[in-house]
C-alpha cells in the first residue's frame, strides 16, 4: 500500500507509515524496533498516569505494542499510526483497570461496622485444600507451557514472571539492551498466549 500525496498525514506520520509497511509486509525487525523506540516512552508515561504503578505500566506498554504489531494489517493511513497506537494502549489499559477492580471487588475496602472501621483481606492461606490444589496445578501447567518456548524467550519469561526481575535487571543479566528485552518479552507473551489457547479449558 502506498501513500497518496493527498493522504493528509504529516511528514512524521508518513515516515511512521513507511515503517509500518516495512514491518508488516517484509517482517523488518529494524522497523519494529524503530516504532518501539519512537513511542515507548510516550506510551509508558501515559500508562503511568492511568495505573500509577511502574511494573503495571511497563507490562501494559509491552502489551500495547504487542497488540498493535499483531494488528498492523488492520491499520490504514486515514490517521496517524501514533493515534492508532495510543487508542490501542488506552483501551487495553482501561480493560486492565476494569479487570483489576473486578478481581479486588470491595474486599480490600474498609467497612463502617458502627464500632469503627473493619478491613477485610483475603489471603492465599485462606484457600481451602481443593483451591490450593487447583492453584498448584495451574502453576505446574503454566511452567510446562513456558518450557515449550524458545530458549531465549523462556529465559526472559522466567526472569520476569517467576523471579520477578525488573526490565533493567533482566537487561543486565542477559547483556541485552533494554529495548531488545522488552521487544522479545512481548513476542514471548504472544507465544505463551497461543500455547495457552490450546489448553484454555485447564485455566
């Protein structure tokens, strides 16, 4: 797809569109990396404003790029790539916030009992034996799925989600640039998602 001279895109947006074409049509890794580098910080700061948590903002940034790169075939130059990317990031973040609220319900809030406020917390230790068994089974299954990843992706997933390393710590541990760590992590998450779809009845 080529841009027509009357597309209405700014020079910056036209450059982005050329990168999109290279990434989408030719699987050009440098084009993906350039798009990531151009908008990573902006997306991250927007996520931070929305969730007020560095780790969540980091993960949501990676998810936004992962979803956008998976949907490049849906992008049309009727508007700037940045506008499209920010919309994906915002919608994904809103979904995350909704899920988080649903998961926490109101059990972390304080209740006025008349004799003072009471805070109710549900801890893992309160799970019954059956629930603990199911949880362990899911963790075991997840580890089996992680084992199916390519070695470089498996290592990154283990460091990030099992050992809870920060992106900076992963970059130091693997001697990779932090941009490469983030790019490979969202590719690893894509693979994980695809593998988990095949076992969705077990989750």
